[in-house]
């Protein structure tokens, strides 16, 4: 089999790039190790920055997002018994964010690929890139007892942190930066009306909490927990009681509880791999970088990678211009590190670190005092939260 671009990974990043390239007549195939049902069962982010929503529309996948998604012009931060609002619309030049679940977004992208007859291979076993430093790379995968070869011009590794793509690059050719945080997020999805029409981030002496939503009838809530905790340690009742303790009284009193549809604990880490290209292999999304979810940058950072790759490949095939390809890693990393900084800052601002010093507690308090007394500080937060330009 011969295609122009072979994409490893059938999550939203791989699907988005495949859809955009297909619309421009560039032939792609996606190799995904899991089933379609499994990919669609993963519960992930739900806050899309302005640029990501525009990219969905350009990919002709934004109709349901625009119909069902929630436009948010701000969010709340609860701290020290107070509830302050960050006005995104005011401080970011009129921009906003879209609240639309990643599962629904992925479903839209799959349906778009189906409609165009896109090549998506699920349950592709033993996916392996070959000759990535040459001008004739190829990828093999196994389907049953058959090993299938895909020849291509370029390979895109969009297969996540644990995928094969980054591991295929010689270790002496990349440098990895990582910080693992000493806590995780226990998340619950429930079929209940959200407690607030906008997200509430809560800093509390017992730990961080977040009130989020997927729709007006589907809520997503989180509490900070030690890494030693297991999902089995937390009954639904215990979760709701702990969440209420961390919210302002007037918010806790309005909280509607119910059985959990999904419950999981996610560890938090910051991670970057440099460079994001080796030969004809390009890394995108979680294969190259991870952020803690506090700043809602994970999926959105992947979208910027796809934006840069899409335009780079378009210039290569349509104009014979390789400037974008040659500069992809440097350009992507410049934005990624800004997203890393913002996510680290939000995480440090809102969480209780187990080994913190009294000095750090006072700095945290002072950071809040400054944030809500300064238009410049709120403008900085808002422009990062809605998304820096691609």
C-alpha cells in the first residue's frame, strides 16, 4: 500500500489531520491500535480554545459542535471563601472558549472520515515505523496473521505518550523534560445538571476541585487526591461529600448529585520531547508533550501541532515549499512551551502540594490578591486560557 502521509494514532489529532489533508486531495491512512468503540469510550477534555473551534470548522466537522457546544465567556475561581470571575471576553479581545466533550468531537471527526471514505484501520497490531531517517520511510502493522506494509512520504506520530512513534527515534537524538506532580485528579461524570453555567476552579485547604460540564444535563467534577488513592477507595457518596467541602457554601448547597457514569483517577505530569521531528517522522500531541489539565491546554496544544503540520504538508505538496516542514519542530515547540508555562502556573496556583512550605502558602495567597486587583494579570490569564495565536 502507498499513501502520501501515514498517521499513527486514531485519536482527535490524527483524525483531524487526516480530514484536513483529505479535503486538499492529499492521501492519508490512519493506523489505530485500539477499536473504534474503545477510542470513543475515553473521557477526556471538554474546553476548546478559539483556534481549535475554527480548525474544526475548516475541517468541515463543526456543525454539531456549533449547535450543541456551550460558548463560555468566562470562568470562576473560588478561593479564601470568595468566588471571583475571570471575564475572558473582556480581557482577551472578545474571544471565548467552547465547552464540547472530546468524545463528541472525536465522534464528529470519525463520521467525517466515514463520509469521505477515509482510510482508518482499527485494531492495527505491532505498528512499527521503518527507515524514518531516509527519504523512503514505511510503516508495518499486523492484521491477524498478515503483516501489511504502508509506504509513504511522511509519518505522523499522533499515538500518545505511550505510543511507538517517540520510541522509534534514537534516544541520543531527542531530549525529554518532565515533571511528575505528587497528586492526581479523581474525576466523576454524572447525568446531572451542572452546578454552574461556567466552570468553577476551587482552591481549598483540603485540595483543589473543579466543577465542569459537558452539556446542560451532563456534569464533570474533579477533586485533587494523593497518588496512592484508588478509584475503589471512593464511593459516589464519599466523592460528593468531599467535593462539597471544597466549594463555597452557596455553591455546595446548589450541587445536584447522582450516580457516577464514569469514575477515574488521572495522574498529573508535565512533559516535552525535543525536537518533534526526526527525519520523515513528526510527533504531534501527547506523543511529544503532556500538560496537567488545570489550564485546559492538552487537546488544544495538540491542535496547534496539527495546524502547523497541515499547513507545512500543504505547502510541500501544493507549492513545493518545505519551509514549514523544516521549521515545524521549532515553531510548534515555541507555542508548546508557552502552554507548559501556563499549565504549570495554574497548577501551582490552585493545588495544595504535600511538601509545601508556609512561605509558599503565603505566595499563593499573594498571587490571588494580585490577580484580582490587576487588569494586566487577568488579561494575561485570559489570553492564555482562550488560546495564543497559532
